C-alpha cells in the first residue's frame, strides 16, 4: 500500500510505503512531528499527512520532519508519493521543499535526507532546474563555550545534486 503525503511549506518528511516485511500505517500515535505541525487530511480521495514547518524555525537545513516511531529500518527502498504546495504567504524565493529524512538518530541531531524543490523543476532558468533534487547528510554537534553558554555547531556534508 502506498501513501500520499502533502506539504505546504519546507518540510522533510518520512513515510515509507513498505519496509521489507513491515507495514506502516498513518496512525497519529506512531508519528512524531519534529519542528513541524501535522494533520491528517483527505487528498485526492486518499488519507494523507499534511506537514507545515514550524514558524519559529528560522535557519535552513534544520531538522524539520515527521518521524515514524518504533521502526527498525536500515538499508532498503523507501517508496512514497508526495505533493508540495506553497503557502499563500510564501515569499517569491520559496521552493516548496518536500522530502524524505532517514537514518535519524535518537535526538534528531543527525540524519540523511533527499528532497525535491518542485518550483525549481518547473522554472524557466536551467540552473534552477538543475537543482531540483538534493541529497544531504546533517550532523549537529553541541559544544559548550567558556562563558557557559551552549552553542550549536552545525555541520553538513557537501550537498549532492541529483
């Protein structure tokens, strides 16, 4: 069984259609939003999860996704249907990012992701069209400073354009 996922803003989302012998259902108790809001909606006569990035998230490449709880998934195939719509108040440069985050650690500080930029894929500019799909790996390290304040140092491997 395959699921349809809708997004109205920058979101990195995780809903595999099939995990080897595991079946995943769209059950609120099994889904854990991280820096996003989520709601169940009907989209094209299918049950879907609508995900919107939390308005307090200001930085790029922050961990914004819905994680499936209690899944034992390592290497394999993730198959998903996605739909991305820009919010009515989206700025001109908005790209409508939607994607899949995987290999997410317990505290959500490290993960891999692949996402698409639907508006880039339809742009007249060839350079933007060339940047329609991206893979990246996010690694976040927490360091304490001498002043006692905690600062987060973000590290991201060089993105790969597909």
